[in-house]
């Protein structure tokens, strides 16, 4: 059987994706492979504590370099760049790599052929072995680009590992937001577990990310975390789920002990036991259908 | 204030540490600030300050339009596009997908000038009014690239010539850089958990690479027990406020009220942030 892939996602940051992913990882009823797709704030390894088994370089898009000795200072590249990545410094064009998106428009317009597109290391990705199975994770360079591409690599590697090891589940800790890394984490997944909280922001952000899941035809289950922090907020989340046909699979109260366990870099398995049991029943059933 | 408006960005590595709470609290504590929401994937600042949208303008990206009668199906544009945004099947002319960055390369390379450009909406800038004044960038769901919306929201804010508090996207990649790169100072909001500290380090590295000055606010300072101070010190950033967990604050946030309206500690912390800025930047 093709391995089933469940992506834990949230729209809003800080709702408890990583805590919940780790709690699910440590209690998985099936053999699984794990993947941390939050590549610019990767925290799953803090809880899963992998033994490193490998490191690979992540090459992002090529970026432009302009050879100063050859530049005649005509400014055509500055005009052609739509990302405000090139300016003139002492009569020579200069590329600010952080803003270069690698389109190569500058190279096309340069009359003196001074622009070179060079491979750029944008980060690293890692393989590791945890107590519960292999983990694929990464670290994008601070300020790095192409996080979506890195997410895609991690998911592909996790899938290959699951297939070769005969593990039938892939559990992905997703990024916040709704743009390129979130879309890269979700597309083609079998199930999205959206972690939310009983706040106005939580409700607003749930609608946007679960709307994206609907658009990509990924079935949605919702976990309402810190559910007791606001009775009216929790009620609004329940209504939102009902109106949109999203399955509210678990409600988890705010627990100080959970924070204390995270502070000790431990997985709050016993504190989360009830929620996790509920979620696994739903996730296994949904992923198999 | 003299000259150019002062821009304070509120950022974090980890999401959910309280960026919008700090930004909204600054807006209700310090008079005369314009709020700009650059967390365009999940904008929450207007919700949290009770502001309602009154006007909206589209943010667009120039995307190619291919004249089928002129196109010779040579495939040059498909080959030159570095974003895989053009696909060609069979005898059909190339089709544009959502990966288009609007760089204009395809129209530059087309040997028969079959490509012109049209403006595709990818988001909007909303003017929101209530007790406060907010410009909100909002990415259309399904669009992959938030950066043009972030830049457009900041352009619109800077045109207003008033001091700005910008609520930035989480993380440490291109959206976060787009959020902070035009700021005069940055407040990083963190929490003293292993997650908060690990992500704070990455965010501090970004600011240090960009040469940005700033300060750190520790939210839920009694939850987690980690040492934020030595991390901040390593990057030469002062810790300007420590705010313990409070159910009042959590409930206010849940209902869409800025924490500074619910908790005097928050109000004082915001005053401290602003007076530190006034001292250091002669506002």
C-alpha cells in the first residue's frame, strides 16, 4: 500500500503544531516516517531528538552576480530588475542577493555580458533516526529563499524512505501561513490536521488555511487547542467547522504541564494522551478511506 | 518628528509568540501611530484592534498574455522561465500557472513579440478604521508569493508620512526579510521555551545580517524557563520587557482586544519600548 501522508498545519503560528505532531509521533499506531516542513523555524527535532544519519546541501535558485570590472554602469539591469535587487554603487551595478529572485532578467539585458548566474546554497537538510522512526528535517539559511522547494525535497525524501522501509504513514509538521511553503507541504497530501485556538485570529486563520486545503482537495480534520481559554471563541470554532464541513476531531484544554514538558524538551505524551487517542482514531480511519 | 517617518517592525522567528498583541498594544498606547499588517498570509492586526475595512486596493503582478496567432510554439519562454511558470502541451501555446513571479523575462525573450503582460490580482491593501488607523496587506488564498503584497503594503504606509508600527510575518525566510528590511528598528517577540529560543536565534541572525538594530520582548516570561537573556546579549540586543502569562491577556486576545487594554503591565511595557526608541533614535 502507498504510504499515507498526514500534514499538521495551522495558518496561524504558535497554535501547537509541533507539540501535537511530536505527541502523535510518539504514539503512532502504525510504523511511520516523520518530516519537519517548517524549514525556517524547525523545532520538531527538539522534541524527537534524532541521531543524525546524514546532511545534504540545499541549493536554491541561482542568483545573479555582476562582475564589477566588466560593468560599464549603463543601468539597464537596474531598470530590468522588478525585485529592486540591483542598485548602482560608485558607478557599478551591485546585486543585493537577499532580494534577488534569480529570474536572470539582468543577464538578458546586460550589453557587456557581465552577469553570471551562480548556484546559491540556501540551507541544509538532514536525515536522522528517532526512537519512533526516521526524521527528515532542514534548516533554511537565515533570510533564505525557496522554502517551498526545500519542503518539496523533504516530503519526497520522506516518501522514498517510507516506501523502501515499508512504513505506511508519513507525518509532516507543517509551516504556518498559507503561501508557498504551506502550499508545498499540503499539495497531494492525504489529510490535513489543522491546529487552531479559540481566538478571533485562530478562527480567521483557520478559515483561510482550511479553505486552501479544500482548494487542493485535501480532507480536513481540526484540533482545537487551548480550548478552555475562551468559551465564546471555542464556540465560534465549532460553528466554523460545522458550517464548512470540517471535522472537529479533538478539543484540548490549556495545560501548564504541557508547557513545562516542552520547556524540558520532552514530549507531553501522558498529558496529551486523551487527545492523541481521539485524533489517531480519526486520522487512521480518514487516511485509509 | 522631523523628516522621514520612523518604522518599527514587530517580528519573531516562531509564530504565535505575540507579535500582533505587541503591535496592537503599541497602537493603543502610543498616540499617532499608523499600524501596518505585513503578515499578509494571516493578517490579524485589524481584528485585534477592532478596525473595519473601509477601502481596498488591489495588489497585482504583471503576468504574461500570449497572442496565439503570433506564437510559433518555439518554447523559448518556457525554457527561459526559471520559476517553471509556463507549460506547453502539444500544439497549444504556453500556459501560465500560479508560480509566475512577474519578472518579465518571457516577454523579453520571445523572438516574435507574442507576449504582452496583464495585471493579475494576488492580494489587496485594505484601509481599516476604528479607534486606530491600519493598513492591512492581504494575500489571496492560493497565491504562492506574499512578498509583492508585503512590499506594496509598506509602500502605501510610507506614503502616509507618519510613524509606523509594522506587524511582520513569522519565520526567517523571504517574507520576514521583506517585512523588516525597511524598518529603522525591530522588536523581536519571543517566549522562553526551547522552540522560542531556537527560533529567536535564527531571527537574530537575519537582523544581524541586515544590520538592523532592535530589542527583545519576552512574552509569557514565566512559561518555559529558558534563558532568553544570554541569547539576546550575544547579539547585543537589550531585553526591554518581560510579560508573564496572564489569563486576562489570553482572554482579551481571544475576544479581539489588545492586551494593553486588559493589563497594566502590558501598557507599561509598551511605554518602555517607545521611550527606549525615543532615546535611541531621537524621535
